[in-house]
C-alpha cells in the first residue's frame, strides 16, 4: 500500500488493487477515513470514517483539496481513468 502523502501525523494511501471512483484512505492514530476525490477538480468528499472527529474530517478535507492536483494524477497512474 503506497503512502502518497503525509501530513499532521496522517498517511494518505491509494491501494493498488482498489476500485473506482478515485479515492484515498487516510490513516492515523485516531482512525481511518475514505475520501472520494472527485477528480480532476474536486472537492474531496468523505465516504466513511472510523474514529475521526468532525473537526478532524474537515481539516483532512481541506488538506486533500490542497493536494488534489497531485493526488488525482497518482490515482490515474495506478488505476487509469478516474
């Protein structure tokens, strides 16, 4: 499972054998969340979370949005179309 981004003690992962639509798994000490990226223009949207507070989810969404121009091409490199 390639970690493609790190911030605030969190890992952003794209699993190579995963499914569409384009999404990332965000893993940290608090839990895990899955965000649909809505490539190529966003915004990232929460699909599910286990353990993250609403405040943490909001912070993660903002950070993912900042990196969307990097995340979407990496998804495409691994999986092809969004």
